[in-house]
């Protein structure tokens, strides 16, 4: 089965600067994939190489199973570094120009305008649009060819909170419709809310890849119980004081999650009322900075 996106050893050097370093990236069909990293990590350079806008120094790229060459971008839509349109034309007129250039049918224009919720403002001049509306029109343009793969570079960049929420909702809707979406971001909460899988890039190197849950990992158990002091005392007696912490009105235990049922029985048997007992995951922000630090150390 052809993967929508697959790179092997993808590298880009500018003189003595290595912007992207031996990147092996895989995006599966039908998923929303978040390409996460701080500003300057190499995200945009990678996306530009995928689309043939920048020539790699080394490595290979395949989109929808095709190597670089004629017809490579068939079935691919993209929005890189913000949209650019004729300011004196309306949104609809701009899309007509792009549709003719891309060989897309004019019958797609009403469909994509409806999809990005711009149908009621499509007759207004582009110059009158807010930043959020301009981003949505850019997304409509990327959808003109009815792509199987959509590549977006920081699609919420510069938007206010309402605009960011709208864009995340649109991306989720596209993913649910079967379109594969690859989008870059430096916002942790964004990828957590939207993505099926995440790749984390630091200093041009992919340092982790997986679902948000996989990246977080399970580090122990979280317990909410009454009375808390009795629960803590009993947990310390069972596991040792060094494996028990009282945090935010509950207990964080450095204990294998498989022992949850046994622990519940022990606490209840000791007269403790257990309100919640679940695996404890690391905070995504903590994971992100650990990975970025690791990536920095690896290339130092």
C-alpha cells in the first residue's frame, strides 16, 4: 500500500547550515498528522521539499507513492507560508483564476467555499477579509483539486483564538472525510486536539513519532481517594515513601499500571474510599521540551 507521505534520509543543507537532517517521515492514509517543533526547527523547509519547492541535498521523497517528477502533485493540495491572492478580486473570482490555472472544474468552487464556511462572503473583495478569512480562502484554494493529501504550513499562525478554533475544526472535518492531512505547528495544544499522530522535529532531526498518548507514555498511577491522608499513609506502607507523592489533592504513584486492581482492593480494604484510579501520563509540554532538548544534544 502506498503511503501518502514517505521520506528516507531527507536532508537539506544551506552552505554550512543543515536545516533538515536525515529525516525519515511516514504519514498514513486517512490520518491527521501533526509536524510539531519550535520555530526554526526545519518544518517549513521539509514541507517545501515535499512539494518540490526546494531541492533536497540528499534523501528521497514519495507523495502518494510517486517519486519526484511529472504529475507528482496530482491529488495533493497545499497551503505554505500563507495564501497570496489578488486583493482587488473577490474570493470567488480568485478561486476561479486558480481553478483555471490548476485545471480544476469550476463546479468545485461552491463546494470548497461551503466547506470552509466562506460562501456568504465569497463575493467580497479579498482586501476586505480578516486574517482568518484569508486563511480559510487559502484552504479553499488548496481543496480545489479535491486532494487525497493536504499539506498545511502553520495554518493557525497569526489567527485570534476564535479563528484558531475554526481552523482546527475544519482540519478535523477534513480528516474525518477521509482526506489525509499533514500540517506543521509549534502549538502543543493544537496537535493534541486535532492529530491522530505526531512527529516532533528539533534542529532538523525527527526525534519522536507516534500518537499523543504514545509520546506521553505511562509513568504510574493517579489516585483520588478519601481520606487523602489515610490513602497516602497506606500507599507509602505498600510501596515506600519515595514512590508516593501528594499532588493537587491526589496521589501520584510510581507504580506499574498493571497493579491498579490490586491497589484498589488494598485501599478499599483499609477503609479508604477510592474515587478515581487511572494510569498517569506525562504532561505533553514536559514531553515536548524533553524531546527538543534531546534533539539539541544529539546534534551538538
